[in-house]
């Protein structure tokens, strides 16, 4: 069962694990930079893709902890929502809570063109 809001995303989280970071970080990985990356991917983006965008030299052998800790304040402040991927239960997708009007308009035009064809 999913709780949806006006824009179709899940409701704000009410519980966070005790080791959740609540302060914004600005060391090598910036919370603000990651928020901009998530905003550019309103269809959802996983942590591995975020790590590759922030640090092109990042490999799967590296730890993703600093990226997750930079996203935690965005989750706590409800600027980003985290949803478990249906195909892989270990992967979470991150979505912005507010979609840009430009993205919504482009999706509407795309839907009209697809319906026309």
C-alpha cells in the first residue's frame, strides 16, 4: 500500500534510523550539489548513479556512505523522497518532492504526441 500526495510521490517519512545524518554536509560531496542532481532526474535516480555523476572516478569498490549521508538532510527536510525499487529490493530511488513546471509541461506534450501517434 502506498500513500500518495498531490504529485504522485509517497508521503513524508516519519521514522529515521538512529544513525541518520541530520546536518548538511559540504565536504567533497555537497548536499546542495546532490539535490541539484536529483532535481535533474525527476523520474528517479539511485545512489550508484548519483555517485558516478558527483565523482566520475568513483567505482563500485568505493563506499557510498558519504553520498547517503549527504542525502539524509534532504530526506529529513522532505525535499527528496526515497522509494524502494520494484525490480531490486536492495536499491532505492530518490525523487524530488517538487517537480519543475518545465518537466511537467514536457511530459504533458510528450503524452499528447504519443497519444496522437
